[in-house]
C-alpha cells in the first residue's frame, strides 16, 4: 500500500507542477490581451481533482482495498500513459495551455499534436476521464473511480467543454470581424 501512497503523492506533485505551468501561461496570455471564461466553475474542478487523489487514498487505506495484479498493473500502465498524454497536450498547446479557459485574440487554433485530429476536439478531457478511472483502480478504489467519473462527466459535459467551445467561438468570430 505504501507504493500506492507514493504514486498518489507523486501525482499530486505533478498537479502542482501543472498549476505552476498554468500560472506562467496565464500571465503570458493576459499580457497579450487574453480573456478568461468560466471562472465560476474552476474552483469546483480543482476540488474534484483534489478529491480524486484524496478519495483514492482514503478508500484504499480506510477500506483496506487489495492490490489485484491483473487489474492493478494494467491500470498503472494506463495511468502513466495518461501522464504522457497530458504532457503531449501541454506541449501541443504551448503557451496557450492552461488549467483555466483563457483565449488570446488573434492567436490561431492549435492543430498540432493531438489537436490535429478533427474528431478529437478535447483530447485533454479524454485523458482526464481515463485517468480518473485508472488511477483509483490501480489499487481497486472502485468507489472513487465511479464517483470521480460521474462527477467529472457532469462537470465537463455540462460546463467546462461548452465554456471552452463558446470561448473559442467568440475568439474565432472576433477574428473574422476584423
């Protein structure tokens, strides 16, 4: 169980690193006239992602979940692949990547990395959804996996993705009016 604690703590450190990158990118965007959308839902996203890590740990330790090798090892591989995917997204978006929804007028839509596939409009959220299942299931924290998946789907499908789509549409319309 200790190695699972280390995995979750490492994931938490990785999230803090993402926040630092995001803050740097936000400053860059605001210096160039960036506009933020959806500020009201952002604290809920932070809380949900924090709850994923804390919930997985609590479930494993308090409910004495077992490590089941045929489930745990593949889920670990998937969770680690999600980290690689997350950094592929960050690389592809460059300074435009952010944990918040900030768009900079005049910048083109990114069409490299996972964004070159028109059928995959929001690759980061696909990665988050997969990770939200895989990370808890590394150590059979199935309650956390289900709870995160349901809450994440509600948050993403009902708020975050439409917010991003509206922001990108507003940006595109502003550019075409020039």
